[in-house]
């Protein structure tokens, strides 16, 4: 009976694993990028991406921004399978350099550079050279840590003084403060939820400040305006984290990825079936990006809200 031949991605994965196990690729060494895999093994980019994904799922590699995909440090076995993490305890004298604040700052650094999916108690503990158990004396667990990280991030915002007086200038300023915050912390927009909001007074204070100059609007409409604006900023800024994770998974930055897709898109655009897309094929490659989407959407939202506010004012005047 003939043996089944493993798919190409599995054979390449096995070979790279062999290099890791033999020490040919020691911890911290770069593993072949997706581009290198396509060249060395003559496979498609999708297959190369699948190889790195499989290695990452096995815990053999991890992505390091600015470096690429490297061999991960060997993980130590857990003391007991399925053991629940202890609740917060009083810090001990042996926890040098550890505090709630330092753990939160380390978590922010990891999430900023590697993405929220890469964040774990073990990964943050590695920043201090301690076991993950040491962190539980300062934070209750990963969920509590991320909430503290988000609150700390919003604490960075400095509200302009003097504040803009007009409602439109105030809403625009509040949206831009959020946008710059999510640019600095790409993971934050993904973490925040409109349907299951977390109790974060600092974030709530920013929204209150943003809407403070809107008058003559009933409370239900006002909160809809606030959340609609928030949703635009969050939804657009989520692309920052998406792009960071995609670069880590593929080993290609946005420009490299677009270059690899160019022949495919060229065939689609020249087919004549998509005239809207074909209409921008002759302009700059970067004519549509996260920044342009944010600016365009913000202006159109504020235009629409101006119409709403004016109509509410006319209705109120007529009722009087």
C-alpha cells in the first residue's frame, strides 16, 4: 500500500523543526521568512505563510517586530496541568523590580510591539526574567492586566487647554486624541468593545469632554452621536493592529505585501468588471490608507451631525 505524501507546507515545517531541534537554529535565531521559504523550496506565498503559522502554533517560533520570526525560547513545563492561577497576594521582598505599575508598563511594551495576541503572563514575566507566577502577586491575571494597560494608556492623554469652544471643533479634537492614542498603542482599538464595555473612567472622561459643547440634544441622541464617532475611530484604528499581526505572520510589511499582490490585482483591474477600482489604478499607490479613511470619515460624520444639530435647533425653536 502506497504511503501518502505529506503536503508541502508540512514537509517544510518538519525540516525547519529539525533545524531547531538540532541546534542549527538556536533560540533567538531568525527562521526563514516567507519570501525565503518561497525561494528555497519553490512554493507559493500562501504555503510559506502556512509554514510559519504552523511553527508558531507549535510554540517553536515567535515574531519580533523589526527583526522577523525567530526561534522561541524553550518553554518550561507547567508545575501542574490545569492549575488555576492564584489570586493577588501581598508582594514579597524577592519581587525586586516588580510592582503593579511596572508589570502594566511591561505589558504595554509587549502589546505595542508584538500585538495583543502575543501577550500572556509568561511573556510579560520574561521581560523581568521571572516566572509568570511572580506576576500574580501584583495582578490577578491576563484579563485584569489588559484592563489596567488600557486604563494606563488613556491616562497618557492630555486634554488641550484652552479647550475648543465650538461643538464641532471639540468633537474633532476628541476624535484626534483617540486616533493618536490608538496609533501609539495599536492593540487598544481591538481591545475596546462597544457591546461589552469595560469600566474605564479615564476613557469615559475623554468621551464626556469630546461631547461637552453639544447642546440642545436629547440624552439618547447625544449618546448615539458619541458612540457613532467612537465607532468610526475604533473601526478605522483597528487596522493598525491588523497590519502589525499580518506583518508578524507573513514576514512582509505592507509595501512588500502589496507588491506581492500586484500581479493579481492588475489582472482584476484590467478585466473591465470593476470600473470603480480601475479608476484609481493610475493614481498614487497610497491614495487610500488608514489616515485618509479616518480624515474622510471624520469630516463626513461631523457634516452629518451639523445637519442634525441644526434641525434639532429649528424644531426646538418652532416648538417654542
